[in-house]
């Protein structure tokens, strides 16, 4: 590495600029509508949380480097260069108060995909060393140990033994030539092993040939969240190597939102080539099995259920109809929150915010948005499909003294599965 | 300078210079945007790009519940102003005649009484947007000099046109020259300010819709 950290940051931005970013920056008229779409603004009323404002240093850099008029302004001193102090000041806006949820991108009248730009802006913040400690730690563990939470293979093996002993089910590991290779998030291994059990039960019923991979079981990608292509690429490569070694046809992204976005949408661009396998989200696969009649439930849940759409899977990931098809299969009393599907409000902990302890207080504060949404429909159980959302929802509900069980959709399905004894 | 000389100047050389800067400026700015290009996306697409891109271009014309509830002033006055401005610009008979004499194309206009009413509504909407920018804590925070300045410049084009049409400023050549001057000011700053969103917003919406559409989402 050469040059100051600031120069490295600006160089990273230089590489991130493209025609969409230039269009977006050229178009913003400061109408303030994106603020109303962002829970960090609506729940605090602080204008500094306006999504487009979080990009102000990058906008100026673009103007000064990529427009003739901006160059002129800079030359005569009417436009100040971006400074290190400024990036330090903006670090909290870019990391603590943005979950990359994409809601503002759906609202902007001139079509600015602000989240797309925040993701790019983070590349410059990482390169210039302005990153929250918690996220650096998570990314470091992901590279060194293989999991942002420091979960090792031995921990997974212990959970597998537990599940196999408790249920008599077999959890296949490193089976070459299996059709599907399932990925997990550390949170599922440590906090929600029910998910692994659910997979085993469902796949047994549906006759799906699947396996875990001992060298690539972790799906989450801290590199995407922190905004480092280098880290993200290494983590994706691990999965690609594992899948290609086992020769699977499909890789299953777990319920975890960012994991899906990372492996499905950013992955091939990070490693610079198309995959030799297909990536499916677990809900996509379950919905395919449902449509083919290979996934059957014995009865529906009677209680009032609602579904929290994980941003990265639904709004940004495109797994939309599948969530409702599956909810329809298991819920007799399903109720939609007012803003749902691509307009849902974030849990507040996406985009790396959950691993950034500094942001905890703010995250809990803005959870009031979710509380309002939930209060309006008063569900008896909250269903979601992302381990991170689930932890954040549980945390928020506890802080707001709300009694509401949170569960994962895959587990709900597994619970009502028709078990055909052979 | 006599009023007539003033009019000859604003109608002749100044107008030509302004239009030249406007046209070349826009070409330059669009070039600056498009030259950056877009990397090919290697992730297997779930949906198309072109149709969803165009759909988003259209969809963002429609104000939704959240915009009407969250930003009612900006949404309603913004809508009135944009529609009103283009009605005055493109459907006022003398404007159509000017366009016809330079570009050779023409279309039917609206009765002047109607244009007159639209112009008043448009100017009121602009005044409202300006006051709202000053009053709203959010917008005051976001606003730069440019945001206020552009509202004034656009207002002036309508206001001077209104003054000239109603013969409020005498003599008439001076009034018309002032109107032309305000338009020339707008044309000259257009490519180098946020007025460019008139063009780039379509690009931005398209990119947004195309990128989401590829992932199977209507944005």
C-alpha cells in the first residue's frame, strides 16, 4: 500500500464510480423524500440521517474528479477537497445509521439507488481506515477462523452430533456428488440450530440429495457489510471452492439476508466469473418443492402470524412470492403489516450494524418503527427468514418489553411436516 | 441602451450564446455520466433489465401514499410546479411560434387565459416550495445556496413572462427583454446545476429499475 490512508480511500472511490452513480449524484434535488423512507430519520427526526446526506463526501469527490465544472470549482477553491477528518465524521453515518436496507432506493423520485452508493462509499471508508471496530473484528474472524462469530468446524460438528442423537436424523457432511450444498450462518449454528434440524427433516421428506461442506459451511459475508471487496472475494471464493470440490449442482443460501445477497448477487462479480453451480435461497427451494408436491404439511398454524421481510432477501434479493406462498401453506390466520414486501421496514441491524456495538443504542431507538408496525397488527408470532433479523427482532422486542415469539419460516414448515415413516 | 436595443441584444446574440452553452453543456454532462459505463453483471439474472428499467422511469412519476403523507408539501407543490412549468413552456402559443420558427415543428397551444391561470399556480407553488425549504428543519439542513438560487431563477422566468404578457412593465420591449434574459440565465446554468436532473433523472430511474429488475424486484 502506498500513499496516505486518505489517498487510498479516494483511490477506492475512483474505482467505484460508474454511470449509475454519476446519474444519481447529478439528479438529487434535495427534496428530502429519502429521509422519510429511512427509519434512522423517521425515528430520530435528525436530518443528518437523511440517506443522501450520508454520501456527501463521495458526492463532492465525484463532482471534483468526474465533472469539468467540479474540477473548475476545485481549482478556484470554491469546492473543498475531501479530508480525513470529514471521513471520520461521516463514518458513523455510513456504518451506524445505514443497514443497506434499500428502502430509500425504492422511494427516491429521481430514481437514486442510494444503498447501491452507500455500499460503494464503504469501500473508500475501509480503505482509508474509517471503520467501526466491531465490524473489523467480525471481518478478521471471518477470514482467520472462517466465521464472523468465531464459530469453528468443531462447534458445527458438536451441533450436528446433538441433532443426530436427538432426532435420529442424518446430517450429511462432505458428500461428493450431492445435488445441493447447504450453507449456514454462524448465528444458525450457535443460536438457532433448529434451522439445521429443519433442513434435515424437510430434505428427508422431500427426498433432496444434500450435504454440508466442512470447508465451506459459513454463508455470511462480513466483507460485503464492511465494504471490502478483497475480504468479500475471499469469503465467496471459499464457498465456490467447496461447492466445486464436492461437485454439487446447487448451493443453498440459508435464511440469513446478507449471506444471500453476497453469494447470489455479488459473488460472481467479486470472483470475476460465473459459477459452475446455481445459488438458490432456502425459501426458493422450499417453494419449488411445495409447487411439485414434495413438501407437505399436516396442518396449519391457527395463531395470528405476520411476516417480517428481510431486506436483503426480499426487497434487494428478489425472493418475494416464495415468502407468501410458503406462509400461505402454514398459516390459517396470516396478517400483513402495513408496509410489507419490498416496502418493509428494516429490523435495524442489517448491513453490519448488528456487529457494530457502537451503534447498539441507536439501533434500539429506531426499532420503534418495527414496534409501530407490529402494534398495528398485533400478531401472536412473528415469522421471518433471516437469522440476523431474528436476533435483532428478539433484542428489540425485549428492550421494548414486548412479548412476541420470533421464529424462522423454515422451522415453522418443518414443525408441521407430514412425516412419512418408511 | 434603448429598450429596443436591449431587446435586440437579448433576442439575438445573447440568446444564441445561451442556447449554445445549454446544448453543449448538456452534451458534455451526459457524456461525463455515460462515459463511466457500467460493469457487466456476472450474477445469473432472475429478471430482465430493459422493461423493468423503463417501468421504473414511469412508476416514479406517480406519488405514493408514503410521499403524500411524509412529504406532502414537496410532493403536491412539486407536482404542480413541474406540470405547470411544462404547460407554460410548451403550450403557450407565442412559445410554440418561437419553437416553430427555429425548429420547424409545432403543435396546438392552450388558450392564453388558461396559461395565465397555470402560470399563477406555478409561481405560487414555487413560492410555497421556497418557504417550505426555509421552514422545514429537514430541508433547511439539506439545502445549499444552489437549492434556493435555482428556485429563484426558475421563478424569474415565469414572473418576467407574466409581467410581459400583462404589460405590467413598460415599455413592452424592456419587459420581453427581461423575460428573455431570465430564460438565458436559466439556460446557461442549466447543465452545471441540479437543473440537469431534467435529463439525468431518467437515466437514474432506468438504472435503478434495471438493477432491481435483474434481481426480480419492481423498484
